[in-house]
């Protein structure tokens, strides 16, 4: 990637290069759309947790099998379609807590991922920005607020959070 202090140059898409103006953060380069620098390793949000974790549980063949058997046993108990000597709730009494425990474990793991993401995204970095009295200044920003074109000041052996 080459850097320039002027406008973004037009290059053909097959050469794999792009020119970004130094300090061109926050999408100030005309027509530039770059991803944010937020690290996200978690799988679920509060609204997608239940549907996704349920879908994950039914991707396990054993859970599908025992759910189907429980359903057949329920139908057999309430109709003359299937005659069963075992009650449907005996299978459900084992299946539901096991699936529930797996869901709780997945939720706790994802909660730890959310906490880790929040910690990494809130680390501070020193960035050289254009502007101010002397034309450039040193700014302290969170890692999640670093944009394409920002120049990061690194010390020896720092952890670099980048997406």
C-alpha cells in the first residue's frame, strides 16, 4: 500500500494497490468505504442468542434423534397411532436439561468473548493526526476508533488490535 498526502489516485482493480491520504480518517477520502477497526469474536448478540444456539443444538444428530423419538412417544401416548410402553416425558426429562446445559455453556463462553472484545477495543493508542497549530498533533484514541490513514505510534512489543 502506498501513501500520499494528496487525493486518492485511481488505479485499476487488477494491480491490487490503493493510495490512501495520510490522516484521511473517518472516510474523508472521496468514495472510500473502509471497515471499522472493531474486533468482534463473539457469535451471538442478545437478540440472536436463542435462535442461533437452538439451531446449533439441532445440528447435533443425537439431539435431533432424541427429539424425534420424544415426539413419536408423545404422539403414541395421545393417540392409537403408536403403542409405546415408555412415557414421552422420560426421554424429554433427560433431553431438555442436557440441551439447556449446552446452551448455558455456549452463552457463558460467548459472554467471555464479549468481555474480551470490549477490553481489546477499549485499549488506547497514540495516533498522529493532521491539523492543529503545527499541522500535525499526537492524539490518544481507542483502538476501535482508528481508521485507514491514521499513523499509529508504537512502542517496543505492543499488542496491535487490527481488523
